C-alpha cells in the first residue's frame, strides 16, 4: 500500500512539474470572461504608465505565450514561449524592474594586438540564465530541449537540484516563510540569447497572467 | 526484512516528493487565475468599456509619424510608420567590447549601442568625425592635444543623425561588416539606406533601440 502511495506521489509530482501550457490553448482575450478582462485591464493600466515615458519595457504575456519587448505601446520584438511554470501566479501582479543583465563575457580590446579583434555577438549570449527583479522575483530562462535529450536531462537535473537546495535550506534553517515568486520560461535557444542580449538593468517588466477558458 | 526496508524506502520517497510539490517555493505548473462561475452582465459591460478605453489610450501613445527601430542583436534598422515597414536596412551596431582607460585603474569604455527610446536630435550633411580619445588609444596612438588633429572627414558617409551623448546613425567605409556588431556604439548603414533614413527622419523622430 505504501509502495503504491509512493509510486503515485512520484508520478503526480513529476506530472505537475513537467506539465505546462500549450501555446494557443487559451484565447488571447475573451471579452466575456470577467477575470480575463480584469487581468488585461490591470496590465493595460500599468502599460499606459510605462508607454508614456521614453523607454523600452518587457511584457511577459503568459496568456498569449509570448515575451514582448515594447516601447510607446508598440511591439518591437516577440519571442514565443514554448512552456512556462510559476510558483504562485497570484503574486505576479506587480511591476518588476530587472536588477542586472545576465553576465556576458565581454572581450577586452588590446591596443597592442593591432589586428581586428572579435566583437561579442548573439552567439556569445547564454541560453540558460536567471533574471533577478525588484521587488523579488526570479525568472529562470531555459532554452528548448526538443530533440536534445542530453540538454533535457541537464536542465531537469538543474531544476531538481535547485528544488533540492531550496528544500534542504528549509530543513536546515526551519524557515518556512513563503519564498519570493519564481517563473520558469522555456523558449527557443536563439530567443533565449536574444532576450539575454536585449534586457537592460532597471528594465520594467509586466506579467500578464492567463485565465481559465 | 526486505519488505520492511522496501516499505520504508518507498514511504520516504513518497514523503519527499509530496513535500517537494507542496513546498511553497516550488514551481507548481501554470495554474491560471480563476474565472467566476456566474457572470454579472453589468459588471461585464463595465469591464469591457474600461478595457476598450484603456486600449484606446495606449494606442494614442503609439507614434503616428515614422519612427526608427534598431535591433542590435540582429543588426537591422527599420523605419516604420505604425505597422508599415518603410525601410529594412542591414546595419552594424555596438561590439560590446571594452577598452581600459589609461591611467585610470577602474575606468573603462564599453562599446554598446544604448538601448531604450531616443529621438533624432540633429541631422547633419557631410559630417566630419571628431575622433574621441578611445579612437586613438584603441589604435595604440597618442591622444593629440590639438582639436584639429582629431578631425577625420569622409568616414561617416554623407549624412549623420545624432541621437545624443555622441551617438549617431551614419555611413561607413566598411560595408562588408554590415550585419555584424563591430561599432563603438553608433549605428552604421550603407550609403543608400542612410540616404533613405535621412529623408524619412526629422528632428524629433523617435528612435527605439533594443
């Protein structure tokens, strides 16, 4: 009996962790859905404030499965989200600012070298990285592992290691207070690199949450 | 004995997994915010009207005149009017490299194209490059004392659009490097595209760079 319970628990936990929203399952905006309208309105209210200033900002649209770079309300760039998961969606209803860009290994120019030196390019950007925001939010950007079982295994390992570390921390410190929210986004590797390239320190970020259809 | 050990082991694994899933900081997959069962038509109408008003408000903030869009990751410059692309040009943008400032242990130049929103502040014809300190240091040369020794005509093309802090959209002699991140922060174009941008942009035209 206990073995059955354990097996079921394992299956349930794996299913809940690996399940993610499929693109286009949820309509972009169902105007007959009050919850969706309220969420879209909340995001619009925040976006109007951001679009009124000369700046670029990011909108993570979990309802449309896309990461949008915007300025003045204009969509400048769109990266499709392949899948995502969040620790607690209810906490994601605020404006965040990126604390720092993902680390980039910049090349130093050597005046003595004389010859042309390689610049950095999109290919130098990381495909998996973490973005830290203020107020506290952690976004883990993962690149798609479709057709790459080794990368899939590595990513799963990293995810589980992160969870184990967090669990160990709770056991060690006894601190069960709620942790800051986290969001995991899986995108194509070129889109992950593009995002690492584009984000800037202090960049405002809004998250639009989905509603049940 | 084996059964007891097996039960104990499976129980531990089960407890571990349940704890992992229930722990507050664990990514529980995409749970959507809930939708109420019954919909109040008055509330719905109010929400729809408010949403429409806000959507209109956002649209009014969008540029109505042509604007310049620079994609530094893919080295492209676009001139757009609303959704219409008026020009799609291959460009060169910042290399992202760094150069140490001599005599300043912590000082560095970072050759990035700035990201964000800017405006065209100046429109120049036949611009002359006033070489900054880094241009000499990068080549291993001594920084000249006379301003006249900094002038270099003919390298920026026929036009230049300034967008602040010494950054320009200008021409280049190195057209083979278009499409690559090779500049010190400026945006380079070939002669034809530069001419088109110069014609389409006025002082005040927005430049959005990402």
